[in-house]
């Protein structure tokens, strides 16, 4: 690729990014909304004192904990479905509810 073509590509990419830029007010509003989705213990009792980085770290931590909870519940469900107490009809109903 020629250097003039590369610079045009860079400029084109830059202009498309700038046309989609987000203002600081919009970022602040999005962070507040994100923080509101976190459980109270994660969101510092609902007070928005943390930096954007802190809100993102808390959000990532919360998502990791949700993934772990899903994994644990999946294991529990698999154990229940494989137990002798669940008939094949009941297992079919449970599977259909999960889909």
C-alpha cells in the first residue's frame, strides 16, 4: 500500500471516529447508568464518587461474579437432571424452559 493511500485511510478513519465522538457529559451519563445497574455493594451505596476506571472495574468484577454464579447454577441443574428423582418428562420440561 502506498504511503499516500495509508494517510488517506488514516484520515478517513479519524474523521469517522470524530463524527461518532461522545461528549464528556454523555460519558458521565453512561457511567451513571452503568453504575446504577450494579448491586448496591458494588456501586458504593449508590453514590457516584468513583472514577470512570473504578466504575468499569466494578462492572467487570460484577460480570465475572455473574458468570461464576451461572456456572454454579448450571452444575447444580446438571446434577438435578441426572438424579434419579427427575423423570425424563420433567427433565424435558426443564430443558424446554431453559431454551
